[in-house]
C-alpha cells in the first residue's frame, strides 16, 4: 500500500491537480526552485529575512523546505507524492541556511513564527503548513503566537501543524490551539510512529497521516526519504488544498469539519484518527448538494 492509498487520496488526486487560486503558506526553509521535478509555475516568495529560493542546497533549511514542497508541489508522475502541484505555494522562509546537514524537524522562535503567519494571511493564504517545532518559548512569545493563531481563526485561514517528534504525551502552544489541526506521523499500517507526540488535544483536533519513510525531493539531488511528523503535515495540508479546489465556495469551517470529522466516531484516546480524504470529499459533496 502506498502512503496516498493509506489515506484514500488517490481518487481525489484523479479529480484535480488543485487550482492556482488556492494558496498554501509554506513556513519552512527556502526551496530549491530549480529542481527538475518541482512544479514551480505557481510559487511566490513572500516576506521573511531572505529569499524563498535556496542558495545552499546542502543546508538543513533548504533540504527540509524542498522536501516538504515536493510532497505538495512536485510534478505529477514524480517519485514524490505531488499532491497539489497546481495550487499556489507562498514561500515564507523562517529557517536559516547557515548550517549544513539534515535536520529531522527544525525549530522556530515563537515571535518569528507569529510574524510569518501574519504575513502569509496578508498574502492571501487559505491554509498554512507548519512542519516545525517551537524553540525558546517565553510568555511574550506565546502571547504573540496565540494572537497570530487567533487572527488565522478570524480570517478563516486553516493551520496544519506537526505534533512533534519527542515521543511524549502533551501539547505545545501550537497544537493545543483549537483552530490548529495537529498531525501525528503513522506507518503504512496506520499505527503512530513511536517518536510522534500524542495527547488529548492532539486526539481531539488532530489527524494521523503518512510519515514513515516518505520519499520526496532532495535539494541537492533527485530524491530523499525521511520520516517524522513534519513529513506527515503536508499530506493533510495538500488534502485541504485539493478539497478547496473542488469546492471553492466552501468555508474554512466546513473544510475543517469535513476533514476532521470524516473518521467519526472518535473514541476517547490520545491517538487521533487517520486522515480519510475520500470521506472528507463525500461530506463536502453532501453539504454542497443541500444548498
């Protein structure tokens, strides 16, 4: 079984490649936009302290940003998932290219992340992908981040965030916010990876998605295989983008309801249900038919 089959994404991929009017805020490292397998037609660089384009392809920031971008926007037929290549990626770099090597899950300072979220919203993002962790959390930083997430709620901009890879029970300032969809990484049997963080708020609002040995684009070469919750996040983000492409009149609340309630009934647990893209599509189809 492939990662796309596990979460029933294949049928949705057959229906649409996405629409350029649907914009995804990618708050991550810069992206190797010259990669031959990347569909760069619908990419825009916004804000931040640097370009959205990589200058050092061996840096951890570039490796991570390109990998996540490949899951969303690789060319169809690539070895990467290539979920929504015709949607627009808003590249908002938040990680520095100063260090080389690979980093499983880079971290961001809360105040910098809050500013990046606000900039993505101002640029017209429908959904924001946060394949990252928080670093140096202070009370002031947490307040600013909470204000940014509240602003996303008010503007109807969906936030999808990694649950984290510390293998612990609990939540973060991001994953406990009620508007955020936290994502746990699972294997091809649908079981959470041991390193994925779990918890009550993650179970209540979150989803499991493929995050074990996923192949996507490597900034310094052709392809790379990685695991973890940051890898799982774009499967949920990409599903949201495709659903919004098929149902452009749907509200953020309707999309969120469809994607998080598709696996009902939810049992009292610390493990969220598995993403079911086809069930979410059918829920929205029913909603649309009632209009």
